C-alpha cells in the first residue's frame, strides 16, 4: 500500500472544500485535471506515434484498474486500432 504524504486534517479540509462546490463545478475540476495530465503526457511524448500515445494514456490513467492479463489484451487492442488520433 502506498504511504500518504498528506496530513489527515489537510485531506479532511480539502474534501470539505471540494464537496462545498456544485456537482457541475466538481465535474469541471475533474475534466480540467484530466486534460492537464493528458497534455503533460502528450508534451512529454511529442515524437511518439498515435499508437504509443493511446497505449501510454490508457496505462497511466486506467491500467491500474485491470488485472495484468486484461490490461495486456486492452493494450494489444489499442495497438491494432488504425486511423484514430490520441
């Protein structure tokens, strides 16, 4: 299990501040965070092929949600997708 570097009181305070926002504001915050993370990956991999980008974005954002065999099948399928842009 990963050790936390945030104090419990800080986590509680952050959660209260976040939950005080409307659902729409929280959704927009999440969308903004996703787009920022995706932009950082794309900037870091500016010379990568669209296939490499698809695989990397999937692995970094969703790879931890699947067991190894399923993750490998999805990654193989992403490599087979032709003509899509990341």
